C-alpha cells in the first residue's frame, strides 16, 4: 500500500482524509532457530571477524513527564502546545544523565566496539566483530540462509548486561538479522508511455492539488524521509521524471545505515513506489531514502537516525510487521523513537497494511488456507500512538480525472485489503476522538487507520 498521504502537510486539502531484576538482566533471548520461516538452512557458526551491528535501547527516566509533554504538545492552551524539541533537548529533558550514558559507553568500548550515542538519548548505535560482540554480550551467532538465498545471522542464548547497567539498558536490538519486515506492496500498473492508472496529473485533479501547483506550491523547502528496507534504481526515478515532464527536481538523497541492503532485493519495488508517488505530487520536495536494516527491530535504528539528523519534516513508512508476532521489547524501544520524532514535530505516516483485519495472515504462509493465521491483528508501527496510520481505498474518478468517490479497499476472495482494527497492546491515545471512534468494537485500544488514500491495485499508481 502506498502512502499518498505522506505529503499531507504539503497538500492541506488531503488532511481531512487523511523488566527483569537488575542483577544479570537478561534481554531479548536469542534463538537457535529463525522465527519467520519453517525451511531455512543452517550454515554454521558466524565467522569471528564478521561485522555485527546492533542497537542498545535506553530507558527514559523522564517517561512520565514525556507522556504528559506529548499530550500537552497537541492540546491547545497548554504551555507545551506546539513547543517542539530538538533531539538534544529531548535527550536532556527525558533521557539518562551524562554519567549513566558514559558508563554504558565505557562498557561497550571495553570490547573494542564502535559506539554512537544518539542525541535524543533513546539509543546507542554499536558495531564490531562477531567475536567481540559474543564476548561482551554472552551470545553466539549462527548463520542461516532462507529459501530466497538471503544469508543472515541469529544469536543463540540470552543477552546479559552488567548488573550496574541493568536498570538503564532496556533492550539490545538487531542481533538477529533475519529479514522479517515486509513491504505493504501491491501490484500497480507500470508506465509504458502514458499507461493506465493514477498518473501525477490525475492525482492532482482528483484530490484538488492542481490549484496548489498553479499557485507555485510544489513541495519547495520541504524534506521527506522514506524508511526503506531495500534499495532503488536511480534511473527509474530519472525515467519517471522524463515520462511525466518533471524538471529540476532535487536528486533523491540516500542515507545508508550499517546493516542496510547492499543490493536490490524483493522490496525494491516498494521503495520505487514510495519515491515516485511523492515525486509526482510534490516534485520539488527533497526526498531522503534512509536504507535501514530489515530485521524484526529495524525501525529503531532507522527512526533514531532520521530524528538525530533533523533534516526531514515528514516521514513515510510503507513497511510493517504483524503486531501480534512482534517483539514487545522491540516495540517498546521503537515507540521511544517514534515519540522522539513526535516531540521534534515530525509527521510520521505509516501504512496500515494490505491484509485487512488479518495482518498476521502472511506470517509462515501455508499452502493450506486453513493453516494461515486469521487472528485479527493490526500492523506495527501503524499501531503506534505517535504515528498517523494510513489505510487504503478504491478511488473512482470521472473520465476527466475529477473525483467521484472512494470506498474502503477490500478483496475478501483475494485475501487483501486496507489494514485496520484494534491494537492488542497499545491504549487508545487521548487525541483519538471524533465521529465514529466510539463504536461497538471499541475496547480502549488504539484504533487504526486514522486517514486513508488510494491503495487498491485496481486504482493503483503508475510507476516506472
């Protein structure tokens, strides 16, 4: 599913749519068998010199104050209303004190690891050899290869941190590099000349964006970050610009994080879709593709880097995990990163998924439909209270491209549709009020999606 609404601040007309005891604290147990598949091949022990990247997620001692601040941030009349914080201000106000950070850094550096503390003090980015990491954390690493030929390592054993640091370190993330985050990616028409489907001009007409373009508003001065767990082909963007007469658009910038994809993979089409939809609506906006590690907790380092860089005003995420099968420690750590983004004034738009109310349906997919997981569930991070969850619609237009109506995207026979439902873990935030929010299904949990835009492949976007 595509986040058309990732540029909502540019096109205001669319806004209406759219713990363990501290002694020898054990964190996120490792696994000798990968979680996402039933048929991977065990290759053997990870080479001692192989580079391992991971994230140390930090406790926020000011968490209670943070909850109050985030609530007041969107409450008119509050002293904190619209008073956003820089990453450094966030870290100083809510994060661990300097001495506690220094102790964690000293522990990591004692093993010869490279360390970077994020200014928002939500996490520490760490890298080093597998041998050094094993010696420090008390885990071993085993290499596996999935059916697609992707090689990755999985930790065996439970991570242990010194007792004196146990209350400050909340989780160690990223040791398992099995690619589990999946793109919310549905088939779309491919441009061949004009092609069928949603073109930039028809989107501008259907959603009344054209008057903004006519007034000289094309995304100038805006920067949009895309969370990408794959790479893209720059020549595809050039072809898109040439095909649709886009001139002088800023080249797409790339920030490659350690552990990110090194070559094109199965998710490259989603990255291309993200870039080109935004390009067609706001061609003069600067797009930055943050290529993060596709692991079960890859959102944490990627969002942490986006916030720390401070370049973007908008973040678009078209990837997710089934919330019911996500790691609670990873979700907790990632929520800290999303809260820091919220506090910095970033609008984070994330897909609600392509599997209707059954987001776990594609986990361990069986050829027998009766063995698929049809437990109702929502997508993560769509269920975060600090993001704007974007659902999917089927768009109907007149022959001249003007808007007729929209309906929720649903394909009951095909098993697809705009994701949505009730979170299993996240309480409904105070800001989630309005017509229809209180209904027969409400149970006090976060409800998604918040807004919606075209996602049904029958009214899909054209890409090159």
